[in-house]
C-alpha cells in the first residue's frame, strides 16, 4: 500500500510475526541445532540479483544532490533493482497530446541507469482528463475511463525507454513494466476496484508495450495484501488474479505482481491470511490457468519501525529483512522473480505513524540495523539456520509434515495447501473446503507428491501425476473416512488407509494382515517398512500393528483414549516413533531419542510427524 506523497504516492501496508527461522517456533532452539553442510542456501550474488530497494515516489522530485545520494545508498545496499513510478498524471497532465518526460522522469531514469540499477517502471496514475466520470474530485488513483488512453501512454513509455528507443542515452533503460499499483485495493483504484476495467487496461498496455519492445516484461499491478471485502472495496490477491483470468487476461502479462507485506506478523509463519504465504496461492492460480512457467514478482514489501501498534522494533525489522529474503530465495525461489523492499529512507519523523517509518534508514540518513542486515544478506546470501535437529522435536505449522528425500520438507494445511520449506521444490496444491485434507506423501524421487482428501480422493502433483502413480486412481469412499496415504519404497504404488483399518493398495503396493475394525474409526496412520517387506498400522490408542518383517516395539499406549496421531519408521527398520496429540514423541528401537521437545503443547494440537537429521518435525 502507499500513502500520498507530494505529487505521487508512496507504498506501505499490512501485517508480520515473531523472529523465527524457516520453522515456526524455532527461535526457542536457536542455540541448540547447528547448520550442516546440507543446509539450503542461496549465495549473496543469487539473492542480490533478485533483490531491490525502492526510494519511493518522492525521488522524482528530489534535487539532483538528494537523488544521487539516495541512489548511492541503494547501490551500497547491494540491491540490483529499483522500482520507479512512471507518473502518467505528471507526464500527460496537460492533455492527451502533451508529453513531459524530461521534467522528472528522464532525469531519474538516467541517474538510476548510471548507477547500474535494473528498473521496474510502474505506470500509474491517471491525469484529470483521463479519469472516470465517477472519480472523486482531485484523486489521482482512478483507473482510466478509456483503457486505450492508458495503453497508449504505457506504449509510449516503452518506446522511449525500451530497447528500440530512438534516444541513445535512454535505450534499454527500462524493460520491465508494472501495470498500475495495487489495483485490487480501493486506495489505488477509485472509486472501487474494477476487474473488468483493469483487465481492459492490462490488455491494451500489453499490446502497446510489446509493439514497442517485444522483449519487455509486463507485470500485473502488484496486489495489495487485502482481504475480500463484501462491499467491493477490496479483493484478496487470489480472488483478484482469478478474476483477471476469468476475464481473459491470460496471454497479456509475463509475470504477476504482488506486495507480500505482513507486519507485525513474521513472513515465514505460514497462514492462509499471511500475504507472504499467499505468494504460493497466486502461483497455484497461475498453474491452474496454464501459466506455470511464469513468475510472481514481489514488487513491494517491507515493515515499519516506530511506536505504532503494528510497528516493529529496529532489531525486529532487521530480522524481517533476513526472513523475507530467506523465504523468497528458498521456499519460493522456483516460482518467483525479484522482490523489492519499500523503502530506503523514512518519509517522516512521526514515530507513531507507521507509514513514516518504513525505511531502512532514518530521516537524517543514518542507518537502522535493517540496512546493515540488508547489506549482509545481499553480500552473504541466506540459508536455513537449523537443519541439524539431533535430539530435538521441532514444531512446524500444518496438519502433516513430510520430508523430501532430496532435502527440505513440506507441511500440509487442513485446506490442502502444501507449503515447501528449506528449498524443497513446489509443484502446486489442491484446495478443499471444510478442512478436508488428510495426508501427504512425497514421491521417492522428491519431484512430486500426493495429497489425500477425507473422501479418499488422491490428488497428484509433479512426477506423482505421471508414470505408474499417475495411472492409478485410488479408492473413493464418498464420506470422510480416508486417513493416510503412503508410497511404497520403490515409488511405484501407494496405499490408502481408511479409518476402520482397511488398506487399499494399487500398483506394486503389497498388503499385510494388520487389523480391521469395521464401523470403528480408530486407524490413524500407515507406513511401509524400508524395503517394502513389512508394514505398520497405528491405531488411535497408540497400538502399533505389524506385518511382514516389521518389528513391534513398545511406545506410548493409551487404551480408550484417542491420543496417537502419526508414526515414522527408522531407516534401518530397527525402530519407530509415535507422536501423540500433545506433541509428545515416543521413540523405540533405533529411532532417534528426543532430548529436547519444543513441540509439546498443553492442548490437543499435534497432527503429524517426520524424522529429519537426527530429530523430528512435529506438525501443529
């Protein structure tokens, strides 16, 4: 989001959480685990090439000295991108046939280019003659009455600054164009957001830009982290993007813009309402509409300091810098483009006003700790800070957690959302109503997964949607009785467990007599022994029923109490661990012992268990 600043608009926004690493709650154990050679990292050069730092719209009107000073600070931060407003209201304020490029725009574009920065040109907002009739008087943020007027303007900008510019000094200075700012949010789409009008503007702009510069990247207007509003004043990012596709926008953009602000919530806390998490949901919409090869660009994000109730301390802001770029360059890396922090310098001195305090530096230019943190991330990169869990039970969010054999892990939310962590590749998610997701199984090659719904529907992604697994349908019960899904060790079959203990197999999946309780929903989890020569079935009381070469051990047992939730088997088949509903991990045999359990709760909270690097991840 942005607020009015001089002649233009500045950015700002919504909500963030606690200072955590990739795994929610990990701060409590930061002194325990140590990074390993297998930690997922992104080198500084990789992060900086995908990172930007915005000065804000005021840069257009700064003196030459102030503008150069600010651009020097952007370069010194290590960022390689900057977002600059291409202010339609200023450039064509005098009418449709009058162009004032050199009054402000040429100057800042040339200066940014001289500093070696890549520019995202955000083309907005409407001059008075171009606004809709119902635009509130004097408001810059109304969409164009005639979409082709806007398209003509953006096309002219692409002609002036693109690779085919007739001006040597300007040629190739801007090749990435953002079509408006937060069109899903009333503040920047007066009097109300209008997906029909915006789609028409997007189409017109895309055609005009590509005619001027066929190699240019056209980005949809970065979506505000707003919820759906019943009165139509806001659309959530996901709803807005679905609406654009429904109106024929596919084929009229190269990337999707998003503003994943999330203060005072930490961006790495995975919640459906977390705008950073919603980056993944936007990509799911893109995949569903045939745009899996396109990226989501984070064209604006940040977090304020100060005394506002939703502001952070300066040390928290520094942590958020690390966490934003950590998640963006590990969990989201495969489907994202550049991400831009807003902004370089505080725009005011009122500590109680969050919008005055979004900067990495203070109004006098002195550095906050976040500026140094930004420099460190750009120079050194980011990485998972805790991949050695020896002796630990660490909490994660979600209904279930499963490790990827190639590194990283996934959590499954009740609505079917699959969230990758520590660099595990992402292949999409189903979305279920009513918390219907039940279980997740990762393909043996680590390049796909299966999601089970409560009715027995098996939803296949990545490599699991092809080959032997893709040809098998699986059971479908028609009522909520499916409980777990497990892949065979050879990866060529899977078994679905129902609540009565029935095991439904396909392909190479073997069957074993384990236990069956018709009409009694007591079965909770199923696992094959390594090698596939046996199997384990966990009931709700903690009873473990074995078959084949599976070996029975003694773990937690609670007769008559629905306490047990999940089971994992030691790689050598010499033991296993069971998690109870409070997060207690009960290990036996060769399964790792828990010496510090950070995932134990006083209420019924746990759902799933995974074994990882000498310890455990517990889904909550």
